């Protein structure tokens, strides 16, 4: 990473975070960016203070000014306190807003059955297992949910994790080492990048292929054939900023031609795409073909936690080799019970998946007809591309403060510079009136800022 003298301004910081935390390729124009390990931040020349060599790792902290600058300009959008965030309307910083920025896609966080399951688990098992799955943190609920997930996906086995982030750390760190290569779509989530960095510490290599490009994957896999490295391809099923569905059918056929393995991180796919919300693999009719499917409970399943499904032997290997699984406290019984109840409700109340799709289709159609650039989204994640950090934050503020519409600004902390966007996302429980009020506000703000 290029060293920057004289502290980190908002734009400098944006660049730094984009390279070190997540290297995304907001569609439709992926930008190749280097992804050096975080250690680059602590290079020796950074420590040179005048004639002295500074050993103080706090130096970077003192140079960090971006957040304060944004706060001073009233443009800081993060860590807002929600008093309520349980449906299509929310209360944040005392303001009632229409929620266009939640991952509660199916609206299940307040479903009576889900609430009841969580409360019952607290009443019978307490608030935490205070230990890891491995030794003293597994309950029958964890086993039951694993069985249900395996059934739901029609796979041999499942493993329940404390977060979805840990799933990706676990897969990469357990399965990849010296002599292996992780081939990742360059737009995957930060957790996969971190997982691959762990694998790199064991001697594995990282190769990033072009976003959603079977051609690029084919080229990189072909290059490997000169050696004898093992290859695991990792993609997101639905890309979290862009709302785009992975071209799994094309990618899988390349994976098979080269004898590699593939994992799909379907954090945003579950509940969102595929028959009955089964996700990206089923959307492509490939539910039985993908080697591993990972995901989270923190979106459609209205809880916290993660899961992995696949072949029993592979799941068992990960269970006994992944530090992020073995040495972290297990998901609390209430979170496991809530996820299990939400999975049941999702299957019982099929209208939720249908309604989510209808809302998504409506918003995509209306935003495009207003003239917004929304990229190739096919889901209830609908980005509005602005492509400039400062303007994105200003649009975000205006939507929030003047029109009581809550969205998520993605500036270059989380997407590549030049790809800033307002991420809007919808729920099964949004009514047409919510959507139309939001569209009205977006039209006003879009005109004011020259977006339409
Ligand atoms: C694609 C993707 N993978 C993994 C995760 C991590 O999931 P969790 O929030 O359960 O840690 C997220 C969460 O934002 C995500 O979007």
C-alpha cells in the first residue's frame, strides 16, 4: 500500500480502507485494486519521526482524522443509535424514518413465533453458554438447527457458527494451506478476504478473479494446471452492495472442468432468491452441486449466527480444524432458537419471499424509470450509484434529515473509489405507501444532486 504522509483525510482513509478491509467491485465496472495485507500499514518508514524511529503503534491512531472531519461537517453517517429497528419504519436519533436500509429482508425480527422461541430459550437455558461449541457451548438446539439446515438444503451435514464472519474464516483457515490456492471473486465480503489472509499465513495463495467472470476464473484456473496446487473458489451468492446474483451456473461449470471446489457465501441469498428463498444455488437449480454453502442468521433469519452446509466429512473436518469455530463462544441459545423459528416461518409463510420479490421488482422498475443508475441488481438490494464519496454522504444526509428516509451510504470505506453508492434494501413487509413515499423523496433529492 502506498504510504501517505501527514495523516489520513477522509479521501485518503477511504482508499486505505478500500484496500485493506474490503476490495469490492461495484458493478457494472469492476476496478482491479491491490489487496496487500494490513501489515503494510506499519511499514518502517511510517515509523520514522524526524530523526527518530518511532516504535509507537498508536502513531496511526493520532493520524486518523477522517471520522472527526466528517463529524465536523455533519456528514458522519455511522453508529447512529436506533431506538427501534424492527420493520419498515424505524426510530433513529429520535426521528421516525422509513427503513430502506435493513437486512431484515423477511421482516421476521418481530414475528411472534421467533420472539417466543428466543424468550423460551432464555427461560430454559439462560442467556449464554459462556463457552465454545467444542467443549461446553453446544446445546440440543444447536444440533437440531444443524439437522434442519441440512434437511432444508438437502445436504449431508451442517454446522452452526456464532457469526457468518467466522464461517468464512473457518472454511479458509481449515481447508487451505501450503500448496493450496483460494480463487475469490474480487467483490467478495471482507470476511472471505480475512479468511484467505489466515490461509496465507499457512502458506496458501490468493488469486482474485474478475467480478462474476467465468472467463477470468477459467484463465486463472488454467494457469494453475502447470503445478499441482489445490484450488477452492469462493464467491458471494448475492453481492451485498450491488444486489447482483452470482453467475453460479457459468462459474460452476468452469470449476468442474478444472477439478476445483467451490463455496458460495449466501449471506444475502437466503430468503431473497431461489424457490422458497433457498438461495443462489437453488436459484440456478444447482442446490446439490455446490460443494459448500455458507450463510448467516443475521439477515433473513432475523437473528445472529452463521452456518455451513455440505458433505459430512468436510463439515466434520472443519469442526475439528477451524480456530474461529473451536475457540469462540457458541451462539447463545436464544439466537439459535430464533434462527430455527425464522427458518420455519420462512417455509410456512411463503408469501414473505414472494412479497420481497414484488417489492424489489417494483423499486428497481420505478428507480430505473426515474433515471437512477442501479446497476445489474436483480434482488431487494438496490444500489443507487453516485460515484463520489462527498456527494453520496450529502445525499444520505438529505434523505435522512429532510425526508426521514434511512438508507446506507457505501463510500470508499466499503466499495472501490469511484463506485460510491446509496444502498437501499427492501423488506417483505414494506407496503406500497412506504415505497412510494421513499420514491418521492428519492426523486426530489436525485434531481437536486443531478443524479436524474
Ligand atoms: C456476504 C456476507 N458474508 C458474510 C457476512 C458476515 O455475516 P455476519 O453478520 O453473520 O457475521 C456478511 C454480513 O454482512 C455478508 O454480507
